[in-house]
C-alpha cells in the first residue's frame, strides 16, 4: 500500500509540474497583430563559439532605450546566461521603415577596445521578436541545397580595406530586418512567423551639425534600397563617430504559426539521425543475439544438467557458475559506496525518463527557452525520493543497520562533487565578468532546492525503503569465502570493464555529436523522438553487455561481480570524456584557457553523471540475471 501511495504521489507531482510548465510556457498562445501595432524587439546575450562566455547586450556601448527593463527569466534561462532586455528597435506591423536612425555614439578608448575584443572573438548579437530568435539567412554555394540560418549576427568583422595590409575592425551598424507574417484575410490580423536580418557595416555621412532631423547622405528613407553606399565600412577606432541605423521590411508568408519554428531547425540532418538509430540498432541486435544464445542454449543446458545430477560425486566434478552459489551473494567490499551510487543512478534514470517523455510530448520545445534545464533540475530534486528508497533497500540487503548514514551519503555525495566543480567554474566565469555567471540569488535557489527539498525527500525514501522487508537471496551464503581460481588474461577485471564500455558508447556516440553541437555551437536540439529511441537502445545495450560479461565471469568461478557489473557499463563514461576531448580539438575553435577549463569542467560533470546512470542500469540487469539463474537450480 505504501508503494501504491508513493506512485500516486509521484504521478500527481508530475501532473502538477506539467500544468505549471504549461502555464509558464512563453509564446504558447499565438499573438495576433493588426496593421500598425507596435512590435518591440528584445535583445539577448552576446554569444561566441570561440569563448563560450556570454555577455549582456549592453555590456557594449550599443544604442540604449530610455529605460532598460530586464525580462523575468526562469531558472534555466539564468543558468544558460540569458539576459533578455528591451531595445530601441521598435517596428509597426506591416509598415515598412527605411533608414531609421537609432543613435550616434563617439567611441572612447575603452569602448573601441571592447568592440575590437568582441569582433576578434566573433561574438554574435541575439535578438528576439514575438519569442522568435533573430537569424541571418546564408545561401549555400550549391543552389539546390536549402538555405541555412545562422543564429544572431556578428558584432562586426575583421579584414583589410583600401589596399592596406593592416587588418582593421569594422562594426555592423546598419541592420536590414525582414519580418515574415502569416495573414488571416477574414480578420485582417497577422501572426509573425519569421525574423531575419542582413547586417551591414556603413560609414554614414551627413552635412552640418548633428541633430535629430539631420539627413544622412548615405541613407535615403524614400529609396527602395535604403543604404546608398555600403562600400565604405564603419571602422572601429577611438574618437570615431558611429551612427546606428536600421530598416525593416514585412513579407507575407505561407508558413503557418504552428510551423514557424521549422525554419530555425533546418541545421540538423535527419538522415544522419536515422543513421545513428540504425547504427545503434545493429549493436543491440548483435548483443541480443549473444544474450539469446546464452539464455536459450548454454544457460538452459547448464540448468538442466545441474538439476539432473544423481550422485554427490558428479556434483563435485562439476565446474562453472553453480560452484560459486555459496559466495555469489556475499556483500561486496565498499558496499556502502555501491548503495550510494546505485541510488544516485536511479535518481538520474527517473529524471531523464520523465524529462524525455515531456519533451517527446512537446512540452519542452525550443520556444521555451530554459524550459529543458528547469525541468531537469526540478525533476532531479523530486527524484531524490527514489534515490533514498533504492539505496536503503540495497543497503538493508547487505545487512546494513545505519540507514541514516547511507541516506546522508546518498543526499550529499554526488550533488556535493558537482556543486564544488560548478562553484569553481562559476568563479572563473564571474572573474571574466560574463553574464553566464550565476547570480547570488539563483545560487541560493539552487542550494535551497538541494537542502530544502532534495535532502528531505532522500530521507523519506530511505525511511520507506528501510522499513520494507529485506530482499532474500535465492541461495545461502557460506561463512568461509571460496578461493577464486587463477583467471585467464581476457577475464582480467580492468580489461573486461574497459571492453564492456565500448558498446554502450558506440550505441550513442553519433547522437552525442548533435548534443555537443547544440550545447557548444549554440544550435537548437529538438529531435527528442530520436533521443528517446537512443536512450532506450542505451538501456538495452548496457543491460545486455553486462549480463554477457557477468555470465562469463561466473563461469570462470569468479563471484566478485557486484562492482564489476556496475563498472562494466559505467566505463562507457570514460569513452564519452575521451570523445569530448576529441570534439574539443577537432570541432571547436576555443583559444582562451578559461574557456577550455569551462568546457572540460562541464564535460567532466556530464561524464560523471553518465557513469552513474549507465553503471546503475548495468548493475540492476546483472542483479536480476544472477537472482534468476540461481533461483532456477536445485541447491543441496
């Protein structure tokens, strides 16, 4: 009854999370605009794939509105470094504007230096209109290929000009916006379905003294092409005047509001995703064949032979996994630590399963910035209930008595290690004055989620788990441990563990490429259906490879399987970290030491979490397998 109540409570909690999530989902309901309605463009962080350090838009001396208003951001947005604010760019629906002057600034030494640094590091400006991010359309050389899009436009560019061999810095100070809309002819209302820009660097000229009514010689608001002379770019130098201008064009589009995000997701190749799925399925079929051979032929033959023995002399002559029945369920060394890692793995498994289920159902679309990270954090906190329950149940099976001790370790070990790494990385980001640094208020919220919700739930789960009856072993354990015979070289623990991690990693490494690309190259990841299939394949692969190697180990009369089962599939995390290192040197252009430390620090956390997850899957698969086979034979 207690378990049923627990399941009902978790189900109600998930429904509550789902409803809260939908309530706060930005941009879910389409907004209808009439001709002339005011459209306010918002600015987001400046991002660069070379530094991975985001900065707020107004960290550079861009044109400012009269009052800067910060948008309310969710937990995920703050952790991502998003800083959404209003801007001086204001449009009017379906009313084109040409050569609008935003402001004129004169660069001082610091401003010029800041602009040059951001241009050198290839920073991009991110803007938002009606919850749609700004993109720059880029035509491919192959005319038949679909047009691709770059998220945000570059602050400027670096190059040579007018025959000079010296490289100079030029700023993109004229923005040519295109707003695409889908019109409802019955109501004459429109919905925004696209937001594009073409940036230009233009050295604007004017006559006389500057004032609000000054007419630019390089920009005509009445001409079809607003920028009359874009051949002379605007250089970034101290004491240089920079005039920021923009024009906006409205285009009718056949794209409906529900499909407006499809354009932004064209960077991902579905064919490669299908190749990833096929590759993973081949590995699973290969492993499934091995497991079927073991279970249906070898194991069935073993059980039949062991159950048909007639004399004690024949039993003594037998070798193989039956001979270690008196030791196979002997508690392992460092059993407390194993219980902690298994409980943490269950917590991770529950978090990922529910998160991906929500994502597949469409609750965590890219339009909800920060929604994925917020959902994962909240689910991690609430899944502490299952972490405490799992660790306590296993701890009691190992004849443990101090359930509070194991509960504290479960509640603090993994989160504590991650928090220390995160705190160090955050200090480095703060030292760089980046908007990616987590503010004190958010840090306090994270600590509150940990100590105020997660830790109590781990204690509740442990209390319930420890009150449950002890899991009984199918065979009795001898008082004196059996001596393990000398093993063949290929059954060496280190060798078999490293071999076991290859196939689980091989099942996911292609999809891992897309995940790393979305994180470190600032692209959208949205194909959660593929990801869910790969996740299921990962579960099957971890379970099957662990069962196969566990069977071989027991046949060699080596009964120390507890930790090896965990480490066999958990070793795939080592290959994940090695692949992340390979990705760093082949795909990324990070040059700053701080950015490199941030990359490897975050990937270390991801690899550690992957180790805990895959290790737990392998452990439970092997635990189920050993209990099954030893409960199937007659033991005198």
